[in-house]
């Protein structure tokens, strides 16, 4: 394969016979290579600069994270925490760039080693490659160490969201009980008979199964309530006072309730469900094990 020096046309044959495209011919033998050639330092410079930039980026991110969270404490673990934060910040873009730079750096370093007479600065190239590999390994280590804690925090965040949903419903049920002296017979009564100006109650009831709400009544409590209502009715008629909110018809006052909330899988009836019962939001697994009841009893015995 011969390349024409005029236009770069490639053809098979000798240049002395003329280029097949432009007709240019060689006028003499090619010049001999110089006796002494200076080695190139370009590839070593690329590796050294790339390693320095990677180290600089990681150090700057670590300093920013450190002074954002603990500017007045210089303990070792504070620096470790800052490094973990920097590693997570660099995980999407910079980590990919770091790995690509390290991969290309290895190829350049191997080419330098294979031709030491053409390339110089092997020590600088080696230091740059070591710096790149160190930062890449350090970022991977810091991310790997914090993965269990991150997963635990994510789990706690999901549990907190479910608890917030349960307490929103529990607050609405308590308001309903105060207003009507009974818990609702159906979850639809909460939206129909209670105001919801910010839409929080609607959002809390959006993904639950209404059939999992089970109200119950205490017969002794209902008997006492009927007696109390009859006595209060006499006093009310004598005072000529008419209440503005009439209790729901039916004559039965619900004193307890039980509601099941879906867990992380968003499916009701599984082991990760949550139970809202009489003002408490609990995991279904804890209720099944009896740990909630034992803790409540212990709290009652030891105030």
C-alpha cells in the first residue's frame, strides 16, 4: 500500500511509476531516517495531567462536602464522611470519566513500556496512572462501604412515609370521633363528613383498600353511652339547645377500629403491611409477633 504525498491517495504499487490519481512521481530515493531521534513525552504528559485532574476533582469535592457539614470539626471520621459524600456526588458522571481515563491510561502506559526508545517520562506516566487507579478504587470503596447505610436510610424513609399516611388517617378518625362520638362505619364517611382543605386526607386514603377498615363496638361502652345520652338529652331539652352536628343514625357507637395499610409492595394482605389500630401505627409483623403488646404492657407496668 502506497500513499501519495500530494493528496493522500492510497494505491497499490510503487510511487516511481506515478500516482494513479494525480500522476505524481518520486524524483529520488526517500530520505533516510535521522541518526538520533528525540523521544516523545506527549503520552506521559497526558497520563500525568489526567491523574492530576482526577485527584484534584476528588479533593475539591471532599473539601466542599466537609465544609458544608462539619466546618468546625477536623476529626478523622468527619473527613471520611466528607469523602463518602464526595464519592456519591461523583458516582454518575465523574466516575464514568475516571474509569474511561484509567482504561485509556493503561493502554497508553503499555505503549510507552513497549517502545521506551520513542517515548520518555515513564515515571511521570506511572505516577499519573497510579493516581487515577487510586482515586477510582477509593471512590468505589467509599461507595461500597456506605451502601448498607444508604439502604437502611431508604428503608426508614419509606417507613416514615407509611407512618405519616397512617397518622393522617388516625388524626381524621380521632376528629371524627370527637365530632360524632363514634368512629365512622365506612371510610367514605371521613371524606363526606370531615373537611379536607389541603387534600392530605384524600391523598392518604387514595391507595388503601376500604374493606380493610373494620370498626368494632364495645357493648358495655354503648350501654353507658345510651344512659349518658338520655340524661344529657333531658338537660339539653331543658336548656333549649339544638346541636349543629347530628351523630350518624343507627344507634350503634363504634369505639374501636382496625385498618390495614399496604407496605412497600403496594399490595394489601402481605407480610409487609402496616396496621392502624386505636391511635397506633404498627408493622403487621410486629403485631403478629406480639412485640407491640408486650412493649405496651411493659410501659404500663413501669411508668
